């Protein structure tokens, strides 16, 4: 793809199983342009989360190539992979993965501080936009699921990443809350011109993104197409 | 980045102050117990060194008479005239009714440098030191009194042992009433061309020992204390390990999140190391303060013990030494590092994805338990081999160490096998679940249970030893102190009058006479014993030839104490040197608890012939028991002798028992502290598990078991585990006691005691460990009973 920001080429991945290796991804090709939003759908076990983890440099493929902003993942050590995530990627998990001992405000600024580019104004704007004003001094356990996911989104965006990777970000939320959270995510992604790769079960939510790719048994089943 | 990571890590402790308190408490207690014992040891050793330095007794050879009498001044003058560099010393004591002061008089003009001591270095008014009435150099503690009356001016000086004074020889002569030197110090470098001293004089030349007698004798006591300190430190580290394990376990998800957000593993580990080091340093400082307090509290007991058992004078107070504090801090950091190592390793190996599954963890734990079982067997075999082939005190402690560590490692195996059996035997489904669930918890609880096992075993071992000691010692006192009254006179003249006065008023007046000699090249004592049924019927002989008493009183044989017999590996019938001209065969061996030195008894007539100058001022008096108090009063009134010179049997027994009670008061205090620390370790582990166990408990709750029942089961489970640990600690503790009595005690003190068992103490200890278990399990159980259903439901909605 021309001007693609994220390039995934011929990526395969398998995990050890009791009857030998279990192949999860089989020669997957995928690309994402800067500012583009892409939904990755598929059944349970189809390899969606594995592909997202590989794109986030949380895991390494058995074969194939992954490049982000021209940087090839293969051969990067733990520190370089960590730096890549810190500098360029914002992660949103289904389980929120907030640090329970930090307040909402501290959680939001955590990645930006780790990256050394904390912007208090940006954090404040995100808090405002996500409706978290009343809870900034609370701890995650004192928040509802929807509020926790909004904190996770704010944390991902506060570090000004070029790419947001979201794994079932509404999976733990009811439909109405999920819709609200996704709308906020899409609005903020559009405002910051970040790319978004989102894993979801829901075709309804997937249709709200600019493109959709379906994974089935570790392969791209539906070619990338406009929604 | 590191700062942000540290902020994030420290935020955990702000939210979990109880956990932080537990970690700080564990580290502080471990440091306190270890450093407290080290402080006591260091203080006591410094005290011996001061004594040795001041008196120069360790560093220089000396000339003395074989019979222990003073060296004639003419001998000294002859040696000086011949060109030998020798220097006279008068050593004696000044006493009053309530105080005594050891006097060491030296001649600074001829004394070798090593004997002058730090006190004589510059700044001293030498004119006053040399000329009458002279002055006495004493430590500040001694100067504070109480002191005998009519002493010359006191000058405070460092480096002088307690209750001792260094002075000029003329002052010492005046104070002690002794004109001839007690011994002559020999300078290490003698003028060339002189014949060896042994050819120039009949005096006996004794070479300095590498360690002083006191240091050698008290080494065993300090080794005992060190072993206890180490055990307490190890038990304290169990708490630290549990608290750190809990903190790491609770933050595992956060670590993963931090890494996912871009914190490199190396930075995470660095931040964790910094975090633990900071906490360790702060806790260590608190521990040092606490250790100082413990040491200061125990010091009077230790001083009493050392004085009572060994005659070693140690001040009952503690001085602060920065080196001790710094070394304690280093030990704390090393201990924290050891306790953190496993958690750090787990964090380093933790995959960024796929959280560890409890089942996989349990499987890994199963493999660990098998390895622990094998390691325990290897240690038991090693223990047996060392017992069989090892020698010396270090071998004794190696037996103890391998036995204890082996038993600790065996505990999880023992519990797992036992619970497995019960699980298979039971048919009630809930009980089956409880057994299976308990088995699954053992890996998480094993460290705390090991700590409890060690504390219980140490408790049983030491209390059995103390009990055996006390029982045997009391029986021995009854035999040994058969006479009703023990009377001393001020001098020989009064003693003769006293004996004549007592003769018609008592059934028998038995002389007590002794003198210092060297027995098999070490300082010892020889006693003269009069032929009387008191001794023949009561004296506690461990082994003897059939005609031992007849041969003893005929002057044909000698009785020796058990210490000398064991130390020199002697045999009945073997001859030992009493004086240069006399050797006698050993006819019997008697027990002599509480005395570290060699001792021999010969017949009274032979004693008087060999040592005619030994003063006879003490007697054992046989009277009907009921007449003893009146006779004692009559003696005091008639002869105006001080109270302490007339003692009845009951008084002496009380005094002797007090010495022994004091000996074990220190270990008793450490025992209680160790048990308390083990209880805390159990509490920490249970709290750790409580927070991790919701996924196991929630399904059981969901299928119809009330939270109260689950909470009660948790409590009962802790009690069960504590009781099982206690059951295993019994044989371990008894084995420990046996090793202490039959191996360590013989090596350290020179005597062996028959082992007695005290089942009532075991039951008391069972009660204590159950109380500890209930206290430790109460909080987690209460929390479980009050866990809101919503929290339990979260288990089903969230992956943990």
C-alpha cells in the first residue's frame, strides 16, 4: 500500500500445543496508512489478538516482516521494542490494564511521562473530552467499567502516539457505553491524526471504522475493503 | 523514565500501608535480632580484648612458680642482673563487703611495651603514678562504683576492663599486702648471647596462648548466640520474602502494563531494585535501633552469664559502634536481596503476554516439592555422616544446620503426602475439596510453615536442653553440696580457731582447700579432700575404679572432673601430672557442671604435703539440718566474719541455680522473639494467599457454600497446618536437643548431660502455635467472610 504506516508481510505465528505446534497466523499481509482506522474481525481463536500483539511488538512472529514507520521489528531487543511502544504506539486493552495504585490522573499521564513528553494541557483536554473531570483523583477500583476504559483511551492518546492498537476496547462494556466509548475514540483518533487498528467481534462496531479485515483460521478471509 | 517508573512502583505502598508495614517489620526484626546478637558478641569480645591488652596476659610469655605462689624478689633481681628483660607484676584483689577490685601492678620502667596498655600512653601524671599514695587507672564504669574503701586517687582511662585497676607495682604491693611479684613478664626480644631462660631459673616459663583462656572458653557461648541470631535472621527473612512475594504478585499485572506502555525490562528491574533497597535501608536503620534496644536489654543477662559461667568480666552496658551499625545495614541489604531474588527472577522471566496460570504454577510447585524432598534426604544423610565422622564444635553446629534445613525442606513433602492420603480416604466432597485445596496452597505457605517449624523445633530443642540441664544440675547440687554449712575465715589464724570452736558443735568439720596449678598444660585447680562419709556417700562419680575412694585417701590416686577427662580424652588408670615430682593414676571422674576448667582432687594429707603454703580458710560443716541457721548466726557473732563467708547449703544452691537460670534467660528471650517472628511470617503468607485465592473460592461460593463457612474453613485449615507443623517439629526439636546435649555441649563445655523430656512443655507449645495460627488466620478469614458478593462475582467476569 502506498504511504502505509504499518506494514505486516507474510507473518506466521504458532504456539506449542500438546500435539505439536498450533498455527495461529499463516502468512498474514496487512497494512495501515497514517490516520486510517481499520477493524480486525474474526471468530474466537482466529488470531486477531495475536496479530495485534505482534503489531504492538509485544511478541515476535515466527516468520514474516513487520515495519512501523519504516522500522523493522525483526532484530530489535527488549529495550528497542519498549522504546517503539513508548514513542509510537498507544495500547487500549479489553481489561483496561490500569495501574491500580495510581489515580486516574497519574494513570492518564503514565505513558507520556515514561516517554518524557508529558503535556499537562493535552491531558487536561483529554480528561475534559472523555468526561473524567469528576474522577481524576479516584483510583481505578472506584470507577465503572466504562470510566476505566475511557481512562485507558486517554492514557493511550496522552503520549501522542502515531498508532493506536485497541484489543476489544468495548468487550467489557454494555452496548450503549461501548458505543459512546468508541465514538470518543474515533473522534480523538481523527483529531490527533493517529492510525487505529481495532480488534472486535462486532461487525456493527467494525462498520464504523474506515476499513475492515476479517481473519479466519489465521488467514485474511476478506480482502481489505472500504466499509 | 526511571523516575516515572519509581513513582508508579512506590504508589503501590501508599495504597497498601499494611503490606509496607509488614515488609518493614520483617526487615527490621530480622536486622534487629541479628544485629542485636552481633552487638552483644562484639561488646563482650571487645571487653576480653581490653582485659587482655591491659593485663598483657595474652601477648607475653611469663615466668611463675609451679605451685602458684609469688615469685621471690631475689629470683627477679637475679634474672635482671643476668641481663634478662623481665618485669615484675603484682596481681591481687581488694575486697569489701559489697565490692571487689582486681589490682594489676606493673613496673612501667621495666615492663615491655605490650604490657603497659593504652592507658599509659601520654597525658598521665607519671609522678603521681609512681609516688605514694599512687593512683589507680580504672574504666569510667568502674569509677562509678561501688568500690572498696580507702583506695588511692582514681583516674579514668579507656581500655581498662571492668572492676580492674592498673597501677604502679608499689601501689599494688601496698593495697594487696603482697611484696613479691605474682609473676614476671618476659619481653619478646631478649639480649643476644644469654642462655635460654629455662636454664637460668627454676621458674616455669609459660608461652602466650593464641587466644586468651576467657576468649577460648566463651567462644562456645558466642557461637551459640550467633547460631540463634542467624536462625532469627533467617526466620525474619521469611517474612520479608512473603511480603515481597505478595507485593510482586499483586503488581504482576501492573508490571506487564508498564512494560506494554514502553518501560524496558531492564529499567523495570532497576526500579524494583532501587525500590527494595530504599525500603531495606530505612527498615535496616529501624532494625539497628531495635537491635540496639534488644542488645541493651539482654546485655545484663549476658554479662551475668559470662561472669557466672566463665568468670569473664563484661560490663552490663552496651556502647554504640558505627562499624557494627554499618555491617548490620549491609547484612540487611544482602538479606533483602536474597529475599527478593526469586521475585525479581520471576519478573525477569515473566512473559509479556499469557499470564501464568495457577495450574501451571501448581505443576511447577509440584516439581519443586519433589526436589525439596530429595534435597532433604541428602541433608539428613550428610547430618548423619558429620555426626559419625566430624569433630569439634563446628561439626556439632554443622549437624544442627543440616538437620534443621533438611527438616524444613521435608515439611512441604510431609504435608503434601499426608493431605493426599486423607483426601483419598475421605468421601465427603467438601472435605475432599478442602484437602485438595490445602494441598494446592502448600507451595505458597511452605516458607512461612518452614519458619514456624524452625522456630518450634528451636523452642523444643532449647527448652529440652535447658530442662535437662536444670534437672540434672539440681540433682547434682543435692549430691555435691551435701554439707549443711560452708564457712570461710578471714585468715588462717582465724580458721584454726574456727575449726576448734566448731568441732564440739558439729558432727564433722571438713576442710576445703585448693590451689591453682596447670593440669595438662592448661590452668586448673587441685583440691584436697578429707576422708569422710560425706564424700564417699554423696560425691557424684560418673565412672570410677572399684577402690577409688580408698586409693584417693591413701594418696595413691586422683579424681578428675569430666571436663578434663573429656577434653584430654583420658582413661581411668591413666597417670596425670599433679606437680613436677608427682604423677597419679586416675581413679574416678566426677561431674562438675558450670566449671570450664580442669580440676583434680587428691587426698587431704597428700595435698598438705605437696602444697604446704596453700591457705586453709574454708570448711564444710556437718550438722543436723535444723541446727544450721542457728549455728551460722553463732559463727557470725562469735568470729565477726562477714555474712558472705558463712553460707548454708540452701543459699549456695540458690546462687548456683541463679547462675544457670541466667545462662538461659538470653536464649529464652531469643526463643520467644523467634516464635513471634514466625507467627508474623505466617500472617504475611496467609494475607498473600488470601488475595490470590478468590478464583479458587468464588466457584465454591457460587455453588452454595456460604462465605462464613468458607472463612471458618480457612481458619480451620491454618490450625490444621500449624498442628501438623508442630507434630513434625517434635522429632526435629528432640533431635536438636540431643545434638545440643550430646554433641555441641560436650564440644563447647566439656560435659555431657542425660536428656530428659518434658511433654507438658510440648503441649504448651502446641497451644502457642495454634494461637499463632488463629491470630495469623483471623484477619484473612474475617476479610473473606466480609467479601462482598460483587467482588466474588468479578472473578467470573474478569480474567485474573
